[in-house]
C-alpha cells in the first residue's frame, strides 16, 4: 500500500500540506486544473525557498480581483458546487468545510449557518483543500499517517480580535488527537491544517513500517529559529515487518492500600480501556511490603485511567511515559473439536518472501473452560483437542 507520513514537527497549515505534495512530485498542472475546475479568479505562484538551511517548496495564491473579506459556509459551498471537481474530491472538500464551520460555530456559540469565515474565507483555502486532495489522488496514496502535533502558546491577532493559540477552532478539530506543547509563542497548527490532517490521517504516532522512497518539503509562511517546514514522506507499506503502535505506561506504588481492593481496581481499569494491568510485589520505604501498579493505556485514555487510580488507591501521584510496541499481527480462528467449537488466537508475521509465518497460537481460555464444564472433561483435554484439531504448527523464520 502506498503510504504518506506527515512529519509535523513544525506544525501544519493548508499551504504547507499542498506545498509538500508539490515537492513530492505532484505536477503544477494538477493544481492548475483544480483552479480551472473550481473556476476561481486566482493565479498560482510556486517558489523554491530556503528555510534556514533546507530547501522547500512554497506556493502563493494571488487573487485577480478584489474578494470579500469573509464568506459564510453557504457562500463557500456555492463556489464549490458551481465548480467541476471530481465527485470524490468535492466530497472531501465538503467534509473539511463543514468540520471547520462546526468547530467555529461551537467556539462562538452560533449555528453553522451564521459562521463567517475570515482567515478561512479566502479562495486560497479552497485551493489548499481541493489541491491537497487532488495531489493525494494523483500520487495514488492508499493511507495517510501523521506525527503527534506540536502546539504553540500565546495569542494572535485575527478578524475576531486577539485570541489564544492554539486557536479555539483548531482545538475543537484536534479533540482526541495526540498533541504536545512546545515553548513557542505563536501559531503552529492553523484551523485549515487541523481540518486536513485530522481528515486525512488514520492514526497519529511514529512513522509506520514502510520503505520510504521520497520526502517532500512544504514551506510555512513564517520564519522561525528552526526550519519551518512540513515533511511529507512517501513510501510503500512493508508487510514483511510486524505491527507497531504506541502506548502509555502508567505506574505508581502503594503500601497502605488494602490488597483486597486491587482486583476491583483491575476490573475498573480494564472496563475503562486499559490494555493490561500488572501488580508487582515490592519492598518500599522503611522495609514495608507494597505493590507496584502498572497499567498500559491507549494514548486517548490516559486521564480516565489515572482518575480511576486516584479514586481507588491511596497514591498521591502516577508516573507515565510513552512506549513503542512491536506486535504480531493477530486473528481469531474458530476450530471444530470433539468438545465443540473453540476460538483460537493466532499471532503471525511475514518472512522476507512475504509469506505468512505463525509464531504463537492459544485457545481462548473462556471457551475451553466452558467446554470442559459442559462436557465434564478436564480443561487440559479441551486445550489439547484444539491444538490437535487446528493442525497449525508454529513456525520460525
């Protein structure tokens, strides 16, 4: 699968995203065709610029005639619907515009019909959105991933006056996505950039396993002490590698929590989305016996799980750190045995020839226990029957 990874170490905006795709090899004619299809009175300038010591592509959209200082969603949609964009691209632009309008309406407490786009209302926004989706289509990209997103701080001047950064609409669009703050006064993620990256990217984290073929550099409009660019990596997903993701490790230790409460803590954490919960005996201060509590959390569930730990234990603090995980691909198979149907978990990877290699397999405990109870046999007999019936031998590359 052709894969695009957006390395947003300096943030993302609509023009940065489009410039990076042009730098990856999307011809200028593709973008000019988009402008013609939308019937926009604009011209396009493409430049090669230096950001600090790095070369990057920059675009400037110039209006041929004066345009309104703001537009409503209805007005932008009228421009979009009057054009001749291919249906899939028009639908994606429509989605982004409605998400932007919904975010603006939420932060201003109005209906989306009453939202007036100012910074987003220019025709260049339509060029950024439609051009990006057309570039993705031209490059035949199957999947898009993104790095976690950096957030600046401070305030910026807009048509609505002075507002904090990240802009409120940007924060609405980034809800549930992994971000991190940096000590920078200014805007790194624009609303259009936030709408694009959260529409395109299926997940946010480190680069996925792939063979990277090209890197495109899209320039931001401002100059910082670092290269203000968006890096777009283009590659082919590598099925010979294992699955990979990130998790957050939560950890604390207690010596004055009633051990009888720990099973209840485990059940609450698991119900709230914990990937795993571990209790490790430990000798703590003054030689007291205690317990180290470790929970593996999805990045979106950290505060929910920490809240449960505070509620159900006597700890005053929880440590956390991100950890990468390399995982086997896995699937559930159903095996027919003399004791009935039993589910089997199969963990597998691929060898250098692209062939599936099974590393581990294990019958589902609950199924084995229920079958043993129903048939009046030992659970180990059910387990052995599953392994015999599935006729799959674990292999090593």
